[in-house]
C-alpha cells in the first residue's frame, strides 16, 4: 500500500497538492462535526433548563392557588 502511494506520488504532477487539500477538507469536516455536536448539546441543555424552570413555576403557582 505504501509503495503504491509512493509510486503514485512520483508519477502524478500535483499529487501532493491533492493529498494536502484532501487532508485539509477532512480536518475541516471533523472540526465542523465536533462544533455542531457541542452547539447542539448546549442548546439541548438550555432547553431542558428552560422547561424545568417553567414546570417548576407552574407547579409552584398551582400549589399557591390552593
């Protein structure tokens, strides 16, 4: 596999550029997935906290109304 890659690099003009661009795209893709996952986790936690606050307020108001 490594020999094939070496032969390919020697035979094609600009092959190193293609490899570098591919690696760059992979790094950008991984960073985008990690960033999106973090953002979605934060949004989920914020929504859960907001829902808990609303539910607590409703239950407190219902107990005070008795």
